[in-house]
C-alpha cells in the first residue's frame, strides 16, 4: 500500500500568476525554474506547481519527479519547513543542505524534495559536468581544461 498519508497541507489563496504557472507547468511536464523578484510569491508558486505535477502523476499512475530548490543559505530551513507544511512530504523525504558532500546516492534515494544552496548546486555540477569559466576556458570534472 501507500502507507500513512503525509502531514496535512496548509492552505493559501494563490494569485492569478501562480495559477497560470501551475497550469503551464502541469500541461508541459519537464524542468522549470521559477525566478523573480522578492515578494512575488516564489514559495507559494513552487508549492502550487509541485502539487499540480504531483496530482497529474497520481492521475497517470506514475511517480512524481523530485523538486529541486536552490536557495540562499539563510532560508534553507524555511524552505524545508514550508515543503513539509504545504506538500505531502515528510521531513525524512526532504534533503536540505549547504554541503555538497551530504548529497549522496543514499541521501537522494528517499528525497522527494532537495533543497540546496547555489554554491552546493555549483559544486555538484562541477563534479559531474564540464562548465565554461568566465574567461571561456572549459573546465572538466577530472581537473582538465581546454580553450581559453
């Protein structure tokens, strides 16, 4: 079975642009980034979009993807509390850290929500992929460099 339900969801009244974002994202499941000025409702928009994607996945009989949130370190714990309050996510299903070393296969296995600082995301990306430095030199995960 599915086990016990998660904690009850908190309710809020979404704004029109948040409903538009949820409708857009749920009609085109993929990867999205919600980025805008402080105070316009990124937190509520994120929760609304994830809830819509989760409901769609349930209707289609499949698992919902993971939610990755990149956040300033000062509000990491706020995001962790918010996801457990608004979504059907238990605290043990939330991976919230500023340390790339904490993001292991074991930690990711049960994580539905992954909340990391920008530096943590950058460090993980650099371990896995090539990236372009500001001076147009390509850096490789093995430490090699090309171009310049």
